[in-house]
């Protein structure tokens, strides 16, 4: 298999600092960290549009259990969000959809996005 490369130049300082902090915390190389981030984004991207949603870059904790017919689950970070699925995969899809519905509730179509540092 041929060696495939992607070259990225002029990375903003804040992004570079984030990469370095995260890779040091995980004790992996820069290459391994970036490949992991890209693989996770690819896994969580929308099949129809190819666009990555917020879930591509963040994780939450799903608490789940089996009832007689369905898997039930809720997010620890947002316990008000609860859903079900016939399979664990369906439960995960449904919890992502429920989260996005809650997060985007009452947001107009012409919204904008800005990253905000919380610390």
C-alpha cells in the first residue's frame, strides 16, 4: 500500500497547544494522537453529508440498561436526556439525536458558531 500523507501548515497556536497538551496527557506521539482524532471524527460524521457534528470531538457518558424489550439509556452529563433502542447501536444513535435536538432547541436557522474557552 502506498504511503499516504497529509501536510498541514500554519496551525493556529491555540490548536497546536491543545494537540500538545492532549498528546502528552495520553503519552502518545503527535502522529498517533492526530490519527486517533481523525478516525474518531470519521466514525461520528454524518453518513449523508460527511459533515462532522459536535459529537465527533467530544464524549459524554451513557448510562444504559436492558428492559424486557429495549435498551434504555441517559447521559450522565445531561440526565434529563433519556431514550431507548432495540440494540445498543440504535440506543447510541438515538441518544446522539436526542442530545442534538436538545442542544439546538429554539436556535434559529441562521446561527453562528464560536469556540469559547471555559478556563
